[in-house]
């Protein structure tokens, strides 16, 4: 009878395991290789292709928008004083200079205040002149008084010296010598007092003149202010350009700061364009632009982008 050998069965089992491992490794290797393969290049028909050389350059992104040319310099002319419109000296469309009078206003209170300020200034100036004359006269009188006191003192001093000499010789009594000495000393004290009084008069005169001069200066400033308010009743353009609008009529009462007119300089213009909001994101400050004015193309650059959206445009 046949008896199976255990060693032969064991060898067959080992062979099968080896073959399975080899197959598994082969499948894994094939899978890894396939995953590392690059995609195949796209194909196209040769008859529809246009061969050319790659070049470097700018890719333009054009954004279009409608707009208008507006002046860069626009001045709204306000009323600098209360008043009533008396005259209208220029009409919209007129070419004006900065000092051109557009309107004339009237205000009796401002006119009267200017007259009163001038009157007060003239009175203060006259008082200052009078004070200067009085101060000079007072100082001259005090100087004369001091000079007389010095003269009397010198005479008394000389008399005392004579009496003192005669007294020592026995020709004058002691009483006469002492009286002449007292008289000289009194006059010396008077000279000192009059000297102080002269200095005090001078200081007082300087202080009074300074106070009156300050009053005159303040009144001059007040007159200057009233003059400016009076001149403000003549409304001027403020800049060279074209008068575009006048907001009021003759006879109308205006308030302080009220807008009266608008003046613009037509020689300096800028373009304000409205661009769709979806395209506005492609616009940056400083970008170059071309403006079609219907009379030609003008080159420029973006200087401002409004952050607000108006009817889907910016």
C-alpha cells in the first residue's frame, strides 16, 4: 500500500505560499507604477492648430465707463454778512476774476457800526495828542520848579558858608549861622523832593500814554474789522473762472454763510466716470486711463475711487 509522505505535502504548501506572495508583490508594483504615470498629452487635430512662438508682454484688462468732464476747482461763494441783495452785477456764464464783484448787499447796522468805530478812533487819537501835550507841559513845569529849588539851595548854601566864616571871626552870632544852615538844609531837601516828583511825573506820563495808545490800537483793530465787514457786503468771485450759478435774486434777504453763487475754473478739468460695480474691482489708484472727450483721446490716471455704490455703479 502507498503511504503519503508528510515532507512532500509540506513542500507543496510552501510553494503555494511563495507563489501567492510573488503575485501579491507583482500586483502592488504594477499599481504603484500606474499611479506614477504622467497624464497623456491632450491631442488636437493638426489642421485646426496655428503654431507660433511664445512671447512676453502685457495682457490688457479694459474697463469702460460713461462720465463727464467737471472742473477740478469749484468755489461756492458764501455770504460773509447779513444783508439784503441790492445789485446783481454778473450773470451765469460770465468770465470773472478773483476780485470781480458779483453781488452788492446792504446792511445799515454794519454801515453805522463802521461810522461809529471811526468816530471813536478819531476821538481817542485826539485824546492821545492832548495827553501828550499835557504830559509834556507838566514835565516842563516840574523841571522849572526843580531848577528854581536848586537855585534857591545854592544861594542858601553860599549864605550859610559866608555866615559860618563870619561867625568863626566873631562877626555873626551863632543864631544867624544856625538859621542860615537850617535854611540851606531845607532847600536841599526840597531839591531832592522835586527831583523825585519829576521822575514820578515822567513815569506817570509814560503809563498814561501807554494806556491811551493801547486804546487807540484797539479802536484801529475795531475799525479794520468793521471795514472788512463793510467790504464783505460786496460779494466777490474769489477765484478766476466762470460764474456758473447765482442762487438768489435782488431784494432777497440773506443770512450769514448762505450760499450765494458758484464759480468754477473751466481750464482745469477732471473726468468723473461711472463704472459697473462688478468691474470696479479691477481698477486701482494710479492706473493709466484713456479719456474719449469726443474731440480726441486724453491720457490720464486714476486719482480717486469712490467707495460708495450708486445704482450699481462706482
